[in-house]
C-alpha cells in the first residue's frame, strides 16, 4: 500500500528560498513537505554554484529569527561600505573610473546612540544552502523528500492531491512553487511570464587579492555592464579549511557582452586575472583566481503575470528574476517568504483556509508592487549604465555625484537597499510570526 502524507503545505523546490519558507512555516507550527528532484548532496559541494549572494539587513533579520543565520554566519562577510563608480576601457583611461562616484557607508545610517551595523552581508550560496539543509534536518515538522519528483499534481477548490515518483500520495491545503525560473508548477498552471533576454552573461568567480577589502563592496560600471567585487571572508591559502595563511577574497560578478564570454572563459588563469586587473585597477593589489574555478550565467529578466492560482502560490525565482546589478535577487525571494508565511500563519490562527483565494490574494497584493518596482529599477539601471555614449555618461556621473552630496537622499537609497523601506513583513522587521 502506498504511503500517504498530509502536510498542511507542500513546497516544490529546495533551493535557498524554498528551504527558508519551509523553516518559517515549521517554526510557526505547520506541518510542511518539501520536494526537490536534485540530490541535496550536490547543494553542499563547492563546485555546484560558485555564486555569492548579498543579504540585506532586513533579510538577515528574518534569517536570524528563523534560526538560519547562525549556520551561515561564519561564511558571512559584512558590507561596511559600497563604492559605485563609472568606468571606461581604452587608451585614454584604461580601467579608469570617473572622478564622480557614489559612496555609501554603514556609519551614515547608524541610529543615534547605537553602534553602527553593517549594511548587509555577502555569503556564498553554498553556505546558505548548507545552513538551510542543516536547519530543515533539525525540524521534525518538515518532511524533506530529495531526490524526489512530483509526477502528478491536482489542484481543486477543496485542496491539493499529489503523487511522488516513489508512489507516496500527498494531500494538502496549498502548493507553493519555489522551483526556480523554469518553474514546472508555474508552467502547469498556465501562468505566463514577461521575459527579457539581456545580451549579457555574468562571469562569476572568487578572486584573491593582496590587500584586505575592509568590508567595501565595489561596483564599477563599464560599457558592457557592471563589474563588481564584493567582500568575502578570508580563507586558508590551501583551501582546506585548515589553519594555514589566510587569503583575502572577494566575489566577482563580471557582466560582459555575451558574444565575448566564451573567449574570456577560454583564457588561462594568468591572462584572465590580467583582464580583471585591467578593469578593476590596483587598489586591492594583485588579483588572482582563488580555487581556479569560473562559472557563467546568461542574464535575463523574468516576471510572472500573476503569483497565484487555485491552491498555488509562487515565490522567489518562480515569480521573478532580475538583473544582478543591485544584488537584490535573493532578498526579493526572502521577502516573498516572509510575506506569504505571515499571510498563511495569520489565516491559520483565525481558523481560515490557508489556501483560499482571499489569503493568496493578500500575498499577491503585498508583494507585487515591491517586486515590480525593483524589476523596473534594475532594468533601467542596466540600460543606463551599459553603454559609453558621452552625453549619457556625463549625466549619470553627475547623478551619482548629486546623490553623493545629498545626505537625506543617500540615506533613503541606503535604507531601500538594506530592505528596510515599505510595508515590511514581521520577519523582515526581526519579529517572529
């Protein structure tokens, strides 16, 4: 006889967002099943991803409430300052930056009488996934199935029934799709997406450098797109986690014209590092590739026409995917987690059906405007800065300088980037559900 399971919520997808959502519901007392077709052992491997994520202060507060932050804290490098500059390549100013720039400091947003806190953190995605998997394993209300596959899903007005590839039959109130940009559950629901394919690819690697980064995140705009070096924790030189000499490291996100990327990736390490140096300059000393690995990710924009359907809610990349120019992708997903979890928990405490249209529509109204605003902002910034037209270059340089000279405007942009502006869910404010 087939096994039967009766979770209150079924989550498709065990990525960073899906695991955080399962933890949020479990901490509030709900029974949750999480299903992912990938082997979780792959998530723990250093070579699986290569990327790091910016964790805004609001997201960090949510992760702390959920007990996820302690597991990733050793791999979290504080962002104390952000320096944004406009650069150019060529004989006139090789790798040089405009004298006009924008500088954000964590001291600028410190509360009176309180110690200044970081603007956010940079954490390797592998560390985030490991923390999520460890936390899920410690919570008895989460039934984690991976590798496993949903082979049949039926969403009806009264509930959801599903079957896994091992024959397990599942009955639940709500299906939550956290299964990424190519979401099978979104496609099955017939939810259309608006998608823009950028002619850009992100080259990702970990860079070692001679001088310490001192918690400064650099974003250097070049004609092909943003070139970012983001502060990471130091690591033993041999890469084993031992007690040997430490190497200063930063996470590279190099946006390049897609047609040029194969040639860049084909360069040997020394030639590739030389290209990095040419674009970034010498402020951190000599640059090299730490660990010898490089990854590439084609860039695109994606936004679902709606986030909900009958007994279905989309979160994270299943609902939206943005350009990495502002480092806000994971933060949007974590705010989805906090908002949907709050809607579900509030409804359950009132004795309401957690999968009803009323509950799901509250979630969609709450999150759609925030997501659309950031999607528009990142798309506009990428188009504005990914060119080298002299009049446009002059205007954007003057704009950076103007913001830099107006403290109230700077603080507003900083608080927005920190995830502390708008109608915030309780978790993002550092409060429990």
